[in-house]
C-alpha cells in the first residue's frame, strides 16, 4: 500500500475536528495499521489523543509522492527481513549530553547508537549511498541518526537529505533526533518528503529529566539541571505537534534506565500519545564505558516487558529494535560488513571512486615545518602537496608548495582555494571552521582535521582508512579547541 504526506495531513486534520471517524474515511488506513502495529487493546496507531493540525499549503500530491511506508523495516515488523536501511553518519556534533551516552567516531566493534567508523561530508554521503545500493538493492530507507544529533549539524543534515532526495525520489527518508533543535527545520523536512522521524524522549517530568541529561545547549546557551530538562521537554513536545501537523510519522524512543526513569514510562507514553505520536520503542539501557551511567545495571527482561505493556496502553510498541549504529547498513539483524566499512572509509577520506585517484592524485597538508599536521586552515599561508610514490621509504613524495589565497575574501577565498587544490583529494589541517569546510567539500576537496605526523595522515588517506583515533581532531569554535590565534577563517 502507498501512503503520502498529503493523505496523512488530511487524516490528522479530520481526526482533530471529528474525533477520528472522518480520518478513517478520508485516508485508506493509518501508516502503522498498514504495517501491522496495534496497541495492546487492538487500536491502530493514531487512535489516542487529538491535536489541532493543518496540512502544509504546498503539500505534495499523491502522484508526486508514492512512498511505500510498508518498506520501512523499523516501522513494519514484517519487512525487516526483506528491506534494508542505511544510516549516513554526517552529524558528529551533539547539542546535549545524555548521562548514558559516549559517542565514538572511529569505532569498528560496538553495535549501538552514537558510534560510527567514520563521518561523511554531505555530497560524499550521497555518493556513498549510491555505492552501497549497488551491493544492497533492497535498501528502502535512508536515515540520519548521528553519531551526534542531526540538528546540531543542521546544514550537513539538510544538505545530505537534499542530495539523496534529488537522486532517489522514492527513497524513504527518516531521522532520529533528541528534538531540541528540530523545530525550525520541520517545514523543510516536509518539503524534502521526510516521512518518519524518531524523537528520543526519556522523561516528561523535568525532575527526572535533570537526572538523565548532564547539560543541553539551546542555540548558544548552555543549560544544566531542571531548567535544561524543562527547555528540552518543551521543545520535544512542540516538535511532536509540528511534525504531526506536517504529516510526518513520529516514533518516540524511550531508554529504560533502572532507578532513574523506569517507573516513568507510562507517563511518557500517555503524554506523547495524546499529542499524536504514532509508535513507541521502549529500549533497554545499555551501560557504556566512559558514560556517567556506566555502572548502572541493565534492565532485566521482566522490566522491559512490563515497560512495554504499560506503554502499550497508550501507543503501539516496536519490539524488534536492534539499537543500530550511526553507520548501519543492510537488514536490521545484520552488522556492517568489512566491505561496507572499507567503502565508508574510502568516501570519508574523499576517494569516492576508482576515477578519483586519477583525477585527484595529490593530498595537501597544512604544516609549519613539513613534518607535522599542525596548522589551522584559516592561518595557513601555504600548503604542502604530496603524492604516492612507491620508490620512497615512506611511500609518499613531496611535490610542491602552493600559496593559499589571502585572508579577508570570505566565501570567495575558499572557492579560490578549492580551485588551487582541484587535483587534491584531501586537505589535512589541524582545524577548520564550518564555512571553509563546506565550501571545499562541495567542490570535492575533503577536509580532514588531525594533529600529528603527516605521514600517518597521508597513509590513511591514500589507503582509504580512517585517521587514527589518537590523531583525529574536530573543530568546535574559533579560538576554542584549536591552536590558532582566533582571528577566524574569513
């Protein structure tokens, strides 16, 4: 069965104004009843609660959007053995700190949210998707689930979705977010025909929320304690209302944390169900080394089952979640293969395909003395260029030095630098701001942040491997977390 955002929005509006009978008549069926999800009383999703909604004025027509919701393996238990999903790891930053989370950007072995083996630039992410589809033609869903939050990386997230939607008009698009920063972007998500959004909501009581979250950053304002938890909750509940008004299916994830929120699950289910959330996923807390809650016990099977039973009084329950990585590929029950890990590393390092080595045979390095990667991009007056050479002891050979454009040119400076480096597949720097990174990567030059011996960086790039964890760096803001002078990247 095919459903579309216009039908969903009209159904939601009818439910709000007539109590639900008109919705059943107007829409073929609800998105989740179509997929076999029912609550413990047998009611299809969407039968609880009511919320005033208005369909977007430019909602696509059924002919424009023939998205088959039954192919989403997370929302349809009968398809998770036949249809796959891919998570594109384009969102490394996060706008809050959960006490149960420890994100990792170069992790090969752990299977849980918040970890990935590499981070992709938006255009490279779309290329990587095309590459993976050649091996996994049954992938029906492209999602962004971290390793941070999509809307702490809004530009990268929306750019990735735009690339994917342009290339794959009938691909299902979904997101997983904490809900703090999604609000201003919901209209854009609807325009891009993002059909499914997951919000992780672990408390609807700020006293409990303050125990779950160490801090949040609302825009540029860091917050802690009960005020932070209240702000987060307000944004999350507003997001559910707005997402449903836009005709987007909403799943709520709830982490069952023993001794913290394990007796709170029904309150959460009741609240989000009344706002129109479609389905809930009660997930067992997983202790993670390095997290504040690393010494808490996992909930036992009885607690998990009881939590789902209580939540099921208000919302249909998802019970086949695999707690996927931020770079997951394939069927839900499959781990990421060595072949896909290698492909991810190749695209993350800017070597998108076989032709890339021929057209971009060089790597540029911002270095003060020619031995270390130790210069901020905005303050590098010149870069050193290297190529692969089997005749040298290191395997790499210095080619030349190239001057970088003078500071002060703004975006035109980075366009000129991209032209200077048009034969380079990557640029190694100690730090780079978001504007120059985006400008260079949109023109095919991958910006890699690291500090250490340049030969180790060259080895990783030329051999399509991630930068070693001990060397990898990530820019936070000018003058903070970098060794530049703080004069900026203009």
